[in-house]
C-alpha cells in the first residue's frame, strides 16, 4: 500500500467529529427613536399644589400632579384625528400676543394666594407662547378656545361610570344645551360639523342662554357622552338665573 493510499485510509477512519459551524450573529435591533414635540400644555398652581396637562404630537397625553414636592404622573394616548383638532384650535391662539392676556403678577390688585394658570402653545417655528392668567381674567376668544381644548383633554384622566357615558348623541343639533360632568357648567351647541363629526360649544354665563362669549370648545361627537351629561338627566336647557343674579 502506497503512502498516499495509507494516508487517505487513516483520515477516513479518524473518529474525531468535525468542528461545529460558527453561528451567524444576528443584527442587533435598533431601538425606535421617539422625539415627541409639545403641542400645548395647561398648568395651574395654587399654594403648594400644581397640575400640568401636556399634549405631544405623537399622541401622548401627560398629566403631572404635584403636592409638597411629590409628583404623580399619568399618561394616555389619543388619536391623530383628535390631535389635529386640538392643534388647529391652539394655533389660532398664536394670533394673540402674550401681553394681551392679563398676567396676575402685573396686577396691583392681584391675589397672591389665587390660582394662577399658564397656557403654553407651541409655535411651528420651534418656540412657544405662554399666556398667564387667573380665574377672574377675561380671555380673548382664541386663547379661551385653546384653554378649553386642553381642559377637555384633562377630563380623560377622570374615572367615570361607563353606564353613564353611553347616551345617544343623535338628537343633538345646533341650539341645544349640554351640562359638563366635571363642573356642571352649561354649554350651548353653536356649530355641528356633520363632515368632521365635531361640535363647537359655547360656555354659558349667568346671562343664561345668551352665553358668556368667553370660552368656546371643540368636541368630537363620540366624546360628548364622556364629557357631558345625558340631556335626559341634566335637562334640555339650563335653569333660568335667579333675579338676584341678573344684570
């Protein structure tokens, strides 16, 4: 047997196993980058307590409540359609200069213990405009609408009985009245957009059905039962003001 044949036989008879193949390394997944931008925020402070609600363009709604240095943070998500409505209303507020809104800090008669409210609206150019006022301030209509839009978003964090939020909104039309769950304030329907399915509501003051013209808000039809009481329970119209409250 020649040397070459012998070597081939020995190699064939070698029982040692072949080395295991080296596994191909899988690419490490790149984490999703999130860079949400502020649309609007509403913050209220009184004494040692504060609450801030902020909406971001990725649909994140954040509420921060603080008291004596402790903070509680809650988050919710809203749809892109709702974001578009809130963004539109808030952008209208940018037509109002910040100095045209009464700042309680500039008022000689300002109450240092009163609740101070700050509305921040993001500017598409990258900055933001801040409006500071108190509960007694009369806001320009565009700023009042923006405030109302963010206040309605704040209501998303309130727990409610689902049985109370399933009333039928079909009969609602322009000129009807609704009472808000959170504070009992009455609103009149001033516009019903059948195409976009959103309502424009006007807050009523002590003048009753004439309206206060201080605050208008936009609400989707599907959100009305959650934010407002069933008219069958609240009544079809607000009670008439007492003679002592009439001007």
